[in-house]
C-alpha cells in the first residue's frame, strides 16, 4: 500500500478523497475513511484532496501514525 489514511481523518471525514479517487478504493470505516491496499493504484489524488492532511504515502508516515497501515489493512480482512 502506498497511501494510507491516518486518524487525522476521524472527526472531520470531509469526503473529498472519495470524490477524487479514480478506483473507488476509499471506504467508510465508521470513525474514519480507509484505503483498500489491493485496489489503490498509488495515484496520490486523495492526499492532495484531503483538507486535513490525513493521507500519507506509507513511506512518509509521521512516527505518531505508524499504526495506520495496519488499521487500514485490517478493515479489509
């Protein structure tokens, strides 16, 4: 998975990421949105559209959000 949605999404859930995703790989997980790692094409459109900066390339995740990839993946198991 190249892009991941962090907990910064929780409480805001703007939905701009949903509107720009060309593969519809962003899903509502209740508290926040999550990205399906099997469907994501790594385009980065969601990261640009997110008004709260909740979407990161997995390689660039801040230390406080290192658990985000596991949380995103767990939703799709």
